C-alpha cells in the first residue's frame, strides 16, 4: 500500500470534493535564453477549437478503433508546444527515460514546467516520471497541476485512478476512472475495471 504525506492527503480531499537504445546523453544544461513565449492568441484559439471538437468526437465514438485514432489526435495537440526549446527538452527527457535515467528525465521536465507553466502536458509528463520513480506524492501534485490546466486530460485522470487504487483508496479511484470514461468511453480495458471496482466499493446492485 502506498503511503502519502500531508500535502497529498490534502490534495485527495480537494480532488474528492471536485470529483523505450539511444546515444549517451550529456547532463542537461539549463537553457540560457529567455523563456519561450506562449503561442499567439490566434494559434491558441485554433488549437483550442480543434481540441474541443476532437474531445466531443471522442466522447461520442462508438467504435474502439475510431476512438483510439481520435484519442491519438487529442494527445498530439496536447503535446504541441510551438517552441523549439520546449520540444528539444521534451525529446531529451524521453531519451533519458528510455535509457532509465529517470533523474535526468525529471530534471529536464523541471525546465519545461519552469519555462512553460501553462503547458499541461509538461506537468503530466513529469507526473509520469515521478510515478516511475515511485515518488507518488510528487506524481499526485503534478497530476493536480495537469488537471488544473486541462480538466479533460484522460491520461491524468487514469494515472490518478491507478495511484489511488494502489493506495487502497478504491472509492476515489472509482470516481477518477469514471471521469476517464466520461471523456473517453471506448478506452481499452477500463470498463471492466470500473465494473469490478464498483462491485467492490458499492456492492451488487439491487
């Protein structure tokens, strides 16, 4: 069972209320240039409209293959940064993770969220790395930052559910998984997990 510190215990209360060989890498060097600018408002608006439409399609998709393609398009938009600097840091972080250099990967993602705190996927990627490093408190806090910026991030909700379930917080895990299904109903394998967990938490329906 995973144990949590006070900060994450408080986070759980807030969430409950609201409902892979690459060349050797050199140590990361913090960028010396100014923080990259956020996308222009017009570009952000176009991206937002495309994302909204894709998420509507994702919620309505009734065929798993089609839903998977829509989900991939959503994730591609979430990963879009419009910044060569951020893209480079993300690439180097991924390379470090594939080489099992999780500490290096996390440091690179520290740079990403520092330079672009508005970039939800940066927080989500760092949350994943903290999870791999078994730093569940840090992972939960980064999930919170992800969802504050993109409440429809089904990957973050799924990660949250897995951490909560591993911590034997089944009712909270069930709520997180159900939020995933609201956003991405055809996600592979989750419906059965929700049914099994609901039976455990809520009992047999009358």
